[in-house]
């Protein structure tokens, strides 16, 4: 069975596929492949391992209806038209759990960095502006005993909540489609509605999937409802927040700070004015960027394809109904 891999992935994933008998073609060029080139490559293979952001829409599936299976090396799947995949009988899988700790660490890092204006103060050293200090300038805020609100309390959100609870004794509130009984039991987390999440959170961290329902959910109206002492954190998808509205909320004092590992659009321009604000910390989408997480992500994507080749249901299947057709 032939598989095309859209970019360089950890060797463990390659070795696993080869050991299972796959004939592998993969790109070594940096960056995402264009959809035109992706379609051309997929004409010659049976399966696709999509690493990075690849638009798998109606146009793609109509051009590649022969594909037998697709494995995403990502947790998010907002770039995939699952209805079209199912229509053509193509199972699609994603990555779950193995990147939860690494991404939660980044959310926690941003939370701390914003609260103490760490990125901004580091820039002062680089700009030779560290001469002395004033006792009333560049002050941060302490997190101990504050309220952490989580939008989308899944695996990543739960890991962040644990860190905040155990390290800083933060109260945990969250908004989900359904209550999370584990979070209630181990963290005494409180299930609240969306408006309560906005108005009560001292730190609001986003961990939901990007969808039509959640696209730019955090916009001018949302930021107005938040405390003017609140910190906004997004390590999920940049499309969940409206970036100009976020900038205005920060510069007008509607919220206190923001930490982003994802931006809207992405990548962010180096001239984006958010980067010059003292109470903002931005990272270039490195949530899962640890050796352990990336190795496990590659192995999980490979294992999904191997399961398919063995006529077994893909363990992390997204469109289960494809097996019921």
C-alpha cells in the first residue's frame, strides 16, 4: 500500500510504516504543500498522512475519491470536510491525548509569562534598556487563588487545570457541551454557562476545536464581558479569536493581557502591533513541539494507517459512520 506524507515527520513514524510494508513517498521541503500539488501527489498513492495544515475540502475529495484512508498528524481537523470524506468512503483519523501534556505546558507558560510581562521585559534587555528599575513600573499580577476559566475542558484543558490547581491553588470553572465528571471529582471544577465563564474568569484559556459554532467566538462582545484584570490564553486555533478585537480590548483596558500560541491569521506578521504590547506573549504554534510528543504523534498517525491496512477500524477515527456504510 502506497502512502504520501505531506512533510518531514519524526523517523519513528516512518520506520513503523515501513515495517508494516508501506511504500512511502514524502516531502522534505519546509512549509505546507499547495492543494494542487497535494492532489497531484495523491493521484499516485492509496493513503495520505497529512502533517501540518492541509485543506482537504470538497474539491480535494472530488479529485481524490480513490484514497483508501487519511491519517492526520494533528488533533485539530477543522481543515477537513468530514462529510465529503464519508461520502467517498474514506476514513479519517486524528491524534488524541499524546500532545495534551506538551500543549498544556505551553498554556501554563503563556499564563505565567503574561502575568509577569516576561516577554516584554526580555525585549528590554535585548534593546539595551535595562538600566535600573522603578518600584511602580512594569508590575505584573499574582495568580495564586485566582479563577481559571477553561473554554473546552477536554484532555488539554484538564491538564492545564491540574497545573493551575496544584501549583497556584486556582479555582477552576469551565464551559463545555457537557459536564466533565473527572474535573469535578479531582479538581472540584465548576460547570458554568458561557457568560459566567467570561465574567468570572481571572484567566480564560481556550482549548476547543475550531468550527462554525466556535469561529471567532472571542470577539469584541466577549472581551467586553470579561474583567478588565483578566488574561486571555489561546493555544487551540487562532480562528477562535478575532485578533483586531483582541488588540483593541488590550489597548483600551477591557482586558489585562493575552498569551497566544496560535494567531488569526497564522503565521502572524512580525509587524503585528500585538507583539509590541507589554502585557502580551506570542509563540509560533509550538504547543506539541517536544521530542516525546512529536514522536508519539507520528507513531499514532502511522498506527491508524497500519490498522486500516490490517482491515481494523482506525483507533482515532473521526468519521465512524464511514464503517457503517
